[in-house]
C-alpha cells in the first residue's frame, strides 16, 4: 500500500506481510509496483547504518543537483523517527516537514524524493536502517540542514537529554542560510 503524506511527493509504503506461526514473509520492493505509484528510481546504491543507542540523530542530509538523491528508507532492527524537509525553493511547502515512525515491527518504508533533506532519530537501542538511493554518494555535492533549526518546527521525540549528533551534523546551517545555495542549485 502506497500512502501519500501531507506533502504529496512523500510516501509511506506499507508492504503486505504474510504471517504464520513461523513469522512472516514480505515483498519489500517490486519495481513495477513502485513505478505505478510514481517511484521510478532507478536505485543505484544501497546503504546501511547501525546505531547502538537510542537518541542518535543523523541528518538532515541531502545532495545538490546534479547528484541529488531520492531515498527509500526502512528500519530493519529497532525503531526510528524519520523526517523529510522540503528544500525545493519554488515549492509551496518549502521548509515544511513530514515525519513517520519506521520500525522492524511495522515494516513501513518512507520514500523521500529529490529536493528533500532527510534525517532520523533512533528510538531504540541497536537500530539498523537500510535505504536505497537514486544517485551515488558524492562528497562534493553533500550538504546538510541543522536538525534543530527552529524555523523547521520539528518536534523530535527526545527525552530530557540532547541527542547524540556527529561533529559534522552539529555544525550544519539553518534553512535561511541555505536558501541562496538551494535557489542557485535549482537553476
């Protein structure tokens, strides 16, 4: 099942699970079904990230054109709070975000097209996140957006402590500082 979210270019995918006493079987990707839903890829690289503790925040990341990436994200162990922020300067939803909880238990996937910054917070220990991308990783085209930018209004489900964030991610700029770069790269 493909569900369009509050920003219609974003989709939550709920693969059907066939369960019995042994567990379940689920088809997690079929190119033709995804193409009918508007997810055309092609996906060229699979990535995997493991986080040992709850409270790890990764993101918000993106690549600029011509190396922009669409992502198809799932959590195969544990649970995450996954977020996509619209960074398309011409978009009516510029600066808005959508979030979804992805977990091994629910099996949901989050489709994040090009033009969105993406990040997530681990909700449990021992999280394993896997995602497909539509363009190869390109360090020179990699950019990011501050996860705690008040302009974004993301209500991260944090307990009283601060998240664990990489040094690189802790120095990412706010959306207002990124807008000129985004407008230039969109041309």
